[in-house]
C-alpha cells in the first residue's frame, strides 16, 4: 500500500516517530537531528514508494533539514507510527 505524505504530516509528533538505537547513532554520526527529520517530512515530497517492503511499505522523502540542507529519508508508516529506516 502506498504511503501518502499527508498521512505522515498529520501523524507527525515526538510520540509518533520511532527511531531505533542504531538509527539514532547513524543520525548522530551524520549530524541529523530530530528537527531535521521533522522539517524534511513537513516540507518534503515522496519521490519513491517501496510498497513491497516488509513488515510495512516504505517511501523515500526528499526535503530540506531544519537548516535548509537537502536531506533524503526513508520511512515506513503503520497505525499512526512513523518508522525511520
């Protein structure tokens, strides 16, 4: 099932974003903050859908970080939870 950007934007909150310990480390290594992820989802656009990903469909979002630096993120979405991949 395709993910719609509006679904992500409407669900976006500190409580809805799930980031694994590994992804937190990768973000820290790359200088990507939670605010950057939020900004990318709020102002970005979905440029690719991965409908066959498991356990949930995912998508690639192209947007800008909070400091206006280009950023690509991959997320999946299920029952109001956004998973940073």
